[in-house]
C-alpha cells in the first residue's frame, strides 16, 4: 500500500457515508424534498418533481459507489459537480436573503436551515472530494482507475 | 494515449452511466410507490406557481371566496405593510410572529375554517410559511394566494388601509 492511499480510502468512506445518509431521508419523502427544491426557486418548476424523485437516488448510488470504490472517476466527477451545485444554490439564496430550508440531510422543515454553516460544511466536503478527483486524474494507477498503458 | 486522457474519457462515460442508473432507479421506484409524485404537474396558468403541496389557489378562486365571505384572508407581511394596505377584512399574521400573536389573531377561528394566506411578490415565501405553520397548528383548510397583494390590487378588488 503506497503512502496516501490509506488516507484517500478513509476520505472515500466518509464521503460515501455522507452521501448515503443524505440520500436516504429524501428517498423516504420525495414530496417533502420537492417542496424544498421549490422553495429554492432556482430550477424551472416543470423539472422539480423529476429532480425530487431522482436526485436522492443519485446521492445514494454515488455514496454506495464511493464506499465500494467502483466507477471511481465517474463517481468523483458527479460528487464534485453535485457539491458544487449545492454550494451555488445555498450561497445564491443566502445572498439574496431567501430563507430556505437546506434540505441537505433532512426533508423535515423544522430543522437544517440553510445557513453559512451549511455552506462551510458543503465547502469542506467539496474540498475532500476535489482532492480525491485530482488524485484520480494525476495518479490513476494509485486510486484504482483501470487504465491501460 | 496518456493515462490522464483515458481517465477523463472514463469519467465522462461513467458519469453518464451513473446518471442513467439514478434516473432509472428513481423513476422505477416512484412508479411502484403508493405516494408517487406526478412527474409533471399540470394545471391552469394561474396555478403555474403552485407548490408541490398543492396549497395554492388562483386569483379568481380567491375573489369568489372573498366575495361570498367563505374564507378568512391572512396577510403574512410585516405589520407596517399591512397597515398601509391589505385585502379587505384580512387579518395580519406574519409567520415569524405566530407564537406571540396566534391567540390574538386566530383565537376565535375554528380549525376547519377556510383560510387564504397571501403576501407580496411571486417569490414571497411568507404566505407559504404561514400556511405551513397553520397546518401544523391543526388548521385543515389552508390555501395560498401566490403574489396575492399585487394581483389583488391590479385586479382592482376591495382593499383597505392607511394607503401611506
């Protein structure tokens, strides 16, 4: 085992756990999640229910893939992309003073408000996943991406 | 071909596959569950901004309810705005004040009374928050008139207030 591999493995497990946890609550309550997306007032209305139905599963599947370590390059691209989109949505609504529920880890409207703390939390996750992505691009052999010479 | 460009290729291919998988699983699970969401909500133009909760009503419906006095109108905006002008016979209950003002404003209102909440602007969240808080407090018939104050004024419907 090369240096750095153990750490990357732990980060992968952690991120995977976070994504699985985040996906599950929304899978249980797609209607509640749809309301949260609606309140963000960013995506066109016609797409809200489709996102509410599929995004939680995307999070869950990405979490499982992170933990299992399969499809690593593709998984990391999507994980980074999602965290970036979430960050943008949070900052956008905080900046325009819209009081929305984060909907990050629960669809329960009484908890999890979208605050700067949620932004920081997302930024930390993004930094971790970006680290994994860079590692995969630069050292594909090390992080398990199957490539031919 | 370099390793990196191969990795980038597999990134694109794999991301696509994962997205398709999530789409398929999401749609599939939604199809079989009893509380499935309709994928595209349809309705008349006025209810385009209807939330997923199906709470909103059109201006036309609101006008009828007001005319026949079938509903109590609640203005969710802060008090100064309410004082300046509001829908005739409406009461003022900003959602952030609901704990303090609830008994005073709604103490005499039975929980099955039809209530229409409104605020100002298509993106105003106050009326939705108020409707949600009322539901949590046991009111069963709550509706939201999205962008209510603007629509109501533009339609020249009855208002009252200091006009300042």
